[in-house]
């Protein structure tokens, strides 16, 4: 779907899974309280292998699922787990002022739960369908939490057409590496689009997931001095839909637009602004995503060897051109104004050719020669790779999604389900999708509540239309060059706007990688230390 994808790329360096609980465990604090209990933890030991292949023994305190709102709709999802290192390789560590990595495991805008987690990295996406989880509203249906989202389960969830897959755990290595670096790791659960109660009403559709993550941040900040870590140095991380939510969390800090939703949940009276944002392959800017997708991948065949409907594709491309012009963005690296006519040149010059050059330069002479022989579209001269946008698209090959990629005419995309309401499982969220509806259910127009929900779910709204001064000012954005779950321009536009606003932006693509890739996790952990000014404190 536009929402997620299947296989994520494993991080460089293996992660050992040995974890041993000590005998000095205590019960977690009650879910009815918003006061964090520092003593309600278990001491665990975990072996973490870093990206250089070195093993580290980490002793840490672990707090099992804690409900982060006073009036939860579903505590199974509206809870978080906390992990704080106390000893690394035999040396005592004081994490009281360490950065906090807030790592969500949302994939596909589906539910994510940590309710049964027993160790760091225990968060997982829950797929739609199946029995109601413990603690859910009476008669609700959802799915059991698991470490990764299985494609077979995704296929049975509402809004599961051929465009739809989901992943939330592709960057799970970040949690382990962060813990081994001395950071506090907090993993929040969140409601998702497939949850419904005994009356058949959906209670996890937009804007539930972002409201939940904001409530989690408020809980953390309200417990300053009790919860481990520096609450002024929260760094969010997420992949796919989780990457979109991480971006949104960073862009929308303390926006009053969410206050009614947070108040209804009994969220803590505290800020929900975060310090820095990490986003991998964010599936975002949904109301413009169909046009961006066709501008990017419109000429590419589907995997069955056929082109999508070119009338639809070209209509959406025209819409994107108008949108892109209206953004009035300037490209990074002094490129100048960006528009639909020069965006291909910008992508090649600013990102793709430098990435290919770095990739090829790192290969041995033999491996480089082999790669270039297999990829003759690249000209390698003077230690630099050059090629055209058209040849790059041919290199990527089949596009993943049909047209429209996100607001499907038959309401079958996951994003249609994300904007469901009441007992209606899926709705159109673009005028073009509604106008061309093939179900006979939409009335050919977008429902009146959709525009507000789109604003609540789009980081660009908080960066362009209502520029938020309380946004995070440090951004780490990553995407694979072969990721056709969304347009490559979505991340590029996000990065350009943030750069134009004067924020610190670290944005790269991963050459020849697909959806969910995270090939430089060690660099992300180092970046966190750099932007937060953190130095590990041993006691």
C-alpha cells in the first residue's frame, strides 16, 4: 500500500538475542497512574553486536508495559516500555541525562503493541483480524502483537489491496545499538486502522496513531526526574508509516490542533515537542502522494509487465506539478527553485549520482567492474558515476503499486482504511479519488471531516501552511533508491522544506536498497550523540 512494505534490510552487524532476567524484578506501575515508578523494573542482560562486529554486554533496567494516558481507549496499544542501561561491558553507566530514543514499531498504519514485551526491542505491529487482545474494548478485534508484520496477515486486513504491505520493525537494530551506546530506549505502542469495537466501529483510524504517540511524549516529559533519560533530548524513530508518524511527531510538536484528542484520552499536561527526528521511508503527504508517485514511477511497468492506466497517471502527474510549484521549495546544495520540470535533474544531481559514486568507489576493482558490466546505464569516469533519470527508472524496474497508489478508486488501499470512520471501513481522501470512485459508496465527494484529518496526519502542513516554531530542528531521513512504496520525491521535498526553514537535515538515500532499508544504523547512533551533545557518563 502506500503504507508499508515487506522485507526490511537488516542492519550491518548482527544483533545477538541473548537476554537473561535477573531475580530482582518488581511489578510495573499501575496503568491508572501517570506517575512513573522508578523502582518497578527488572534487571536484564543483553549481548549487542555493534556494526563493527564487536560484542557488548549491556545490563539494563526494563519497565514492562505502562499505560501512558489516564483514560485509555485500548491499553493494549496505549502503553510503552522503557529500557535504561546501568552497566556496559562491566562499567557502570549513569543514563539519567542520556538522550531518549523514542522508537515506534508502527507499520502500515496498523496497531502496534508492547503489552507483552519482555525486553528491549519488544515492540511489534499487530495485524488486523483475529481475536481481540487482552485489555481491548469489549468485542474489539485487532491482532496479537508480534515482532514483525507478516504479509499473509496484512492481506486479510481492511484496505489490503495489491498495493498493501506493512513493516514497522525494519529499524529495530536502532534500539539495541542505542542501548549499547548508553541511551535510554522507550518504545510506545499506538492504535491502528484495523481496530474496531463490538459495534463494528473503528477506533484506530486517523488521527489515533499520532495522538497516541504525542500522549506518550507527554507522559515522558511529565515524568522528568523520575523516568530515566533527558526528556529535553527525545529523538523519535520509525519506518514506513512509522517513519511518517515520526516525521509528523517532529513537525507538529505542541500544535494546539491535537489538544481536544489528547484531552479526551487524559494525556499528561506537558509538552509533546521532541528534540530530533529519525524517519526511514516515510509514507506521508498522503493527499499528494498519488500525484508524486505517478510523477516518479508513471513510466514504469507493473510486475506483471503492463503499464498502469496512463490517462489516470498523467492526470495525477499534472496535479503533482501544480502542487510542487505551490511549495516554492529551493533545492539543497544551492540548486535553486524546484518544480516538476527540473525535479528529475535535482534528484540525479543532488542524490543519485553521488550515492552511486560512493557505492561504486567502495567496491573492489573486480566487484566494481562486475557491477558496471551488469549496469551499463552508468558511465564511470574519473571516479564518478553519471546517468540519466530515465535510465535510473529503467534500472529500478517494476513499480510496486497500481494507479492510484494510495487513494484507490475501489477503496482497497490501506490509506483508504486509515481514513475510515465509525462503521465505515474505508473512505476517499482526495477529490480525484472520490470523483472516480468505483464502489458507488462515496457520493463522489470527500467527506467534510477529511481535510482536518489530512492536516493532522501530514508533517508538511506544519512546515508549509502553518509553520510550527516548536518543531524538532534536527532531522535524519533515509530511503532506498529502489523503494517504490512511495515516490522518492516525498522525502526529498520534506528535506528541502526543512532545509529552507534553517533546520539541520541529514538526508540520504540507500543505493539499490528497497523499502525498510537501514544500512547505516551506527551512523544514526553517532548522529544522536552529535546533535544532543551527549557524552556517555560512567560512574
